[in-house]
């Protein structure tokens, strides 16, 4: 039950006129009313009292300032929590014993919540059933508050004021209702429309790359901040709401939360179906979800409204490419490049598509265009190498790869491809070296391991080849091809029993593929023959 | 402390100690729990000795009742296997919970009573009693004076002595304002007190004016609204229309968060009638 008896408060009714705050002309009338309510409540309470104030961090600072000004005779203590905070009671009581404060303002509670799975749910709009949700327990600070409730009341005759953002109140309501129900008051401060406008302005100029650099907790903080603003804007301002939702979606996307991202974009589009940026962002997410048809539809919506949105043409091309509709993809890329000839991503993707159409010369031209614009765009160098390889211009292909690797020496895929060409040229030692460099960067690349093993086998380095195959089998234990390669290595190393084990394993996998059986029979035939000769 | 050999005198003291530890160092709860677990039987025995001893000092015809309050407010935690802490507490441990030799009232989360475990709960403890909200409206939404009077009495009894003499008219600007406050509580006492408190926070001098009540209601509404996910509003609208709930996860959850309140009354022929409605602060949102 609520422990604070309201009855006591009548003693202190002073009948004074509403407070007027000096130097606070920036407070709107609504804020001022809420503020005088808060101050009144703090003034009247005797003994322990608990207040929740919902506000942005910046607004929180101003509120604390006002409390200080209004109660010059009362001692005020500040407590700032951070991500590591797990307790509060001890800190409060220790400080209280020496400083005897009367008001304690606590900020930063939200910091303790960012890492929690529930927070992710509160941050998004995903309409999953809360009761089917696997709660990862209650954050330590909240259980601490729940458990220490009574001690707060008994030993801390102070006004305890929590200044928290919106979602933290949600968290309290859902995960620490007992503590929240003890409140002597709940006050809500909205930001002024100028502050909100300033925020929107800063937000719109954000680059997606910036979002990618955020840590998961920073990202969560940002997402929640946006959600908080969504609740504060004028509900009829659909345009702004839609922009905010899209931004939220992009943040989710940058953290790999595609389902949440899609939900945000869908909401953005419900609020404002004309938000072509949101249609575009939605197409990106759909593409990542491999829902290519829908991605194309989203692109089409963008282009209906904004035919010169070249990135949408680019995305459309990519989706068509993934649907193996190569000719249409090229058309889309061409549209993009008509509008923006410097769009080197599109030149590169166009090249890839042309390669699938076996138009290697044209593909190389396309890559060259990309590299004219952005000489350091290493994927284009690699792709150019592939096209040259297809034309059997091996030396040039290797040169192109070398170029890519000069720009990014960690481009392991290119190391593999380079190794592959070298292998074709029967420069086995160099080929193996190229693969090994790639495998140092990406130690668990299945295809890289298999190819490297094969090359090692060809130069009779069976033990090393065997190692490579073993590693590949750790990733795909039931690969018949690798098991067979392994068996052959073992034969060469005279480890016949182990080789037979490998064959047995192939038999157990029981493939439906005719060729698997054919090769198995073939191997066993020669295998047994050899064995007979030896015996 | 040796829990193995507990006798009643020792037990008394040790229990007091344990309670003190739990209160002063709540972080130790889990540890204490783990230590006590193997000794549950002994503890129950000791408790029963204690109860027996206590009862022997009671006047004749008097019985002991223990009330374990606030268990209804335990936040549900779902395990990976789909079970919840409710089941662990009330079902897995029912033997122990029933082992005390006195009357004992446990307050269970309302969601448990409406869950698939209802039968098991009934088999283990008998039919659970539901303490409904106080009816402040009839099922047809018209104000129910008798219930409203109860709410008003609760407020009156909590008035400070100075004001009791001058009566409610000195506290509230008009009878309608008081009525509104009581109606908005939905007959749920905790919310009545919460509303009263927020109203006072928002009142500079008596009598309390309409605006203060309105703003207190807004603040409470804001809290309730947070417990409702967006696609649950449709379900709430239906309950508000039909005055009935379905026995599903969603409705149980809404009961637990008190977005849906349960009411009961007896018809003229003596039949018990149970009905449900959305918490009145949320009506505006439907």
C-alpha cells in the first residue's frame, strides 16, 4: 500500500500564492505548473518521501537548479548513477550520515538499464506478447530498490527524487511496481517545442555510418531518446513523427535488429505514406531480410514520388540481381547512373551483374568507371580481377587482386581468389601462401580451408592438407567431398584404418546423390586393390 | 547458526535474527534461502511449535490467522521452459505453504487464479477467494452510490483531526469533485489513495478544485497507459463493451496490471455475478 499518508500534509497548507521563479522565463506555463506542484510536494513532505520526475537529462539539470534555488535552507545531495551501479541505498545512507541532507536528487538510473533485453523491447514497437517474452530477470538496481524499500523509509527521512527519462518509468511500472507504487508523486516534464526542433535538426544530419560505429548501449540510448521525443511531439505532426520513426528504424538496422527496424519503418509509413526516405530505408531492411520482391516494391514507391532518387534505383538493381533478373537489374543501375554518374557502388554492382550475363568486357568497363571515381574502392578491384580471370587474362587478374589487397590487406576473400588463380596457373607454392594469408585473417572459412587443402595435396604435403580438411570438417562435419579428400590424404599417409573410418562415415551419411556413391565405389575399389597389392 | 537442532526457544530467537538480517541486508536473501532449503522440514516443525505455544496463550474461542500480504504483487519471471516463478512459489511449494498449523491467508497474483493452473491451485488450497474491487458503478456504468459511499468513507477516515470537524465540504470544492475522484479510482483502494495524494500535490490551498483532480487523474492515466502495448487496446475496448474477459494470457496480464478490474455483486435471487471492466482512467483512451 501507499505508505505516505496524505492526511499529514494538510498541516502544512500555507495558502501561499503559486511560486514565481526568477530567471525562469523559459519555462512554459504548463512546465511551470508542473514544477510548482513538484516543489509544493517536496516542501510539504516530512520524513521519507519518494518522487518520480520524468524529464530529459538536460531538463533534469534545470529542475535540480530550481529546487536548489527554491530551498536555499535545505541541503541537497546529488547522486549520479552509471552503467555499473547496482546499489543506491548504501550510497545514500553513507552520505546521509555525514551530510544530513534533506533532499536527494538521483539521476542516471536509465544508464543501468541499457544492457537489458527488456530495454530492447521497450525501445521498439514490436508487438510481441509481453507474457511470452523471456525476461532476463530484473536489473540488479531495480531488485535492489524493491528489496530495500523499507530501509529507505525507516532510515532516510529525506525527499528522494528520481529524475528519469520516459522509458525508465515504463521499466519501473512493469518491473519494479512495488517501488514505484510507493511514490508520493509523479511529475512529467515535456521539452519545449524549440528544444524538440533543435533535436530534430541535429538528428536529420546523421549519417548511417555514424550509427554503425555506435556501441550497442550507445545505440540503445539513442533509440530510446528518439522514442521519448516521439511521445513528446504534437500528435498531429505526422511528418515529424514519421521522420523520427525512420531514424529509429535505421538505428535498429545498424545494430542488426532487422525485425524491429522494419516495424519502425512500417510505422513511419503509416504516419506519413509520402515519406519516401522511409520507403527507401524499408527497402534496405527488406533486402537484408532477403525479401527481394518486397524490396523492389518499396523502391518503386520511392521512385513514384521521387524518380531522381538514384539510391533507390541502385537498391532496386541489387534486389533484381538477387532474384537473378539480371537484364532488369542492369536497367535499374543504368537509371541510377544516368542521374548520378559518380555513384560508384552502382558501377560496381552493374559490373557484377554483367559478369553473370557473361559480358566480361563490359563488366570490366563498369568496374573501371567505379575505380575512376573511387580508386580505393577495393571490392571493384577484386571484381575486376574475377572478370579478367573469366577472360583467362590471368596475369592482369592477379594484378587487379594485388591492387585490392594493397588497399585492404585484410580482404581475405581476395586472398583466396588470388590463390585460386595462382593455383590454376599451377604456381602452387604461391597459391598456398595466398590462401594461408587469407586463412590467417579468417580462420574458419570453409571454402578457403578446402581449397587450400586441395592445393597442399597436389604438392604432396599430405599432413598439412589433412589439417586443413580436419578444420573444414569442424565447420561442416558431413561434407562428403571433404571426407573423401581426407580419406585420400590418409591413404597417402599410410593411415589406412583412419581412411577406412572416413569412408565408413561417408556411407553412414547416406547421401541421395548418385555421384557421391559413384566416387565412394570408385575410391573403395582402388583402395582395396592397393591394399591387396600391399598385402 | 546451527539449524539442525532447533527447539522452540532457540527457534524464536533465530527467526527474529533471520528476519532482521533479511530486512537489513536484503541482498543476503538468496544466500539465506539456499542455506535454509535443506532444513525446511525442521523449520516448519519449529514454526508449528511456536504457533502451538502462541495459541495456548490466546483467550478461549480465539484462533490465529497469519496473513502473507503483497504476494499478489510479485513480478512474473518466465523461465526458459515456460514456467513462471508463480508456479514455483505457489504450486511447487504448496505442501510447505500449507504446513503451518493455523489459518493462513496468502495473497496470490490474480493472473494465477485465471491461469491454466487454476485447477491445481484449487485442488491444493481449495477454491481461492477473489477480493474484487469495490463497485463504484453498476454494470451498466451508472454510479453505484453504496460503493461510492465506501470510498468516501475511506477518505474521510484519513482526514486529519482538524479537518474532520469541518467535513468534506471544506476539503472538496464540490461534491461532484469528490465523486469524480472516487469514480476514477475504479473502486481500487490503492489508486484512490494515490489519486488523493496526487490531488493534494497539485493543490495549493483548500478546498480541492476540479483542475487538481483532473491533473491527478491524468498522472495516474499516464502510468496505466504505459502498461498497455499498442495492440492491446482493441482487447480493452472489447472488455469495456462486453464486461467479460476471456481466459487468455493477454487478459490475465491486463488483470495483473489492473488495467482490467474485477467486480462482484449478488443478484436479488442471491446469485453471485462477476463482471469486469477497464480501469476508468483508461476509458478516455478507448
